[in-house]
C-alpha cells in the first residue's frame, strides 16, 4: 500500500500545481492557498522523516515504516483537499469574471 499512497501523493501534488497554472492561464491570480500547500507538504515530509529516524533507531523499524506511511497519507489527503479548495476558488473567480 505504501507505493500506491506515495504515487497518489505525487499525483495530487502535480494536480495542485496544474490547477494553479490553469487559474493563471484563465486570467486569475496564482493561488497558493490550501490546507496543505507546498510549504505544509514539505513540513509534513520532514516531520515524518525525522519521526521515522528516531523511531527506527530508538524504538522499532516497524514504527518507522508506520510513521512514513502516516505522513504519506496526510500528504495525499491534505493535497486532495487543497486541489478541491483551489478548484472552488477558481470557479468563484470565473463566475465573478463572467458577471462583469
């Protein structure tokens, strides 16, 4: 499952950038908002990696794997929510531009 979760996170991250650039191409501002934008994804990645290091050295390698998997789940779900939020903001921008 870890491979699938990693791929889902990577695809979701690419999708956030695609939605941002789509908004810019349609005349909107660059939207870097979202519950798990790039900065937050990097912090989750660092926290999961450091947790895995500490757990792997001092507790159990199995818990290190769980920490990494948990981090990838958080990234995949949070990034999907970020995509939805950006799409909603883009739709609102396009609706307001159409009304003008």
